[in-house]
């Protein structure tokens, strides 16, 4: 569960306040303290970071995955800390908040974002999906390894599901993957990975 601190603040104030310990996001001016992830969640995140890093290194792409960087949608007092944030290093010189606040806002800096679902699943499926689409981030994964999201996202009965949103003509189009489905990633078309392999990293094959 997340705990909101009900005080509206600007992103500038949030960035200056954000402490070293703990994980916080800013949702439309409200500081939200994110719960400590469970071990299975961290296992899935670590597995994905490893596989994605292998792909960009193998292909000689100028990407990196930071530990605690933020995404700030333009014209919004929000700041999100994704589970996996892939950055295009050459474009960071164009990010005015990168040097001092490790924050990015430009689609050209963000080839891919991954959120691994926990109890606040609606943030990933609704809020962040809309914000990331508005920025123009070309690819967004929602990894729901426990099948926590609504049935329209996870099936009936609910199943562990990976939803990959691809930006087409300015709007996200979603493709879903379950079981032995091979993940299809526009950013990494040669990625050899199934949904089940990702779910197994979280201790469960579904």
C-alpha cells in the first residue's frame, strides 16, 4: 500500500526535499511514500534490468539504467520513479533537470519504462500509462506477475500478464503476454524472453 502525505507541493520543492532513504513520488502535487517492495517484486525488477542491460550492451546502444532517477511529465507537478527506467545517454544534455535533480522529461531521453505491479496497480495501468503516453515515451511495460490488475488487463480469471504499450501515432496500443508467449519489444526486437521466464524470476510460474 502507498501512504499519501496530503500537502500540495511543486516539483521543485519535492526534488529539494526528497530524502536519500525511502522511495517517494509526486502525484499532481501530492507526495506519496511508496511501500518497501517485497522480495519477489525486487527479483522481477533485477531480472529485467539484467536482461535489458545485456541487450543494449550487445547491440552497442548508448543506454543506461539509473537507480533512482525521476520522470517528470511536462506541465505537471508530478515525478515518478519507475522500477526500470532506460535512458538514452546522448540526449541527457538536453534535459534541464538532469544534472542537479537526476530527472528527465523528454521522450528522446526515455526509450523504455517498466513498472512491476504491486498493490497500487491502478497507478501503473491508469495514471502512469496516461502520463507516459503524454510525454511520448515510445514503449511502456506493465509487469503484473501476480495478476493483481482489473480483469480487463489480466483476463477472467485473472492471470499474470505483461502489457506492453507501444506509441503509435501519438497513442498507446497495447499487446498482452502470458505463459509461454515470447515478449515482443519494439526497442529490443531480438529479445529472447517469455512472459513465464519473467514470472519465474518472482518465484512463481503462472
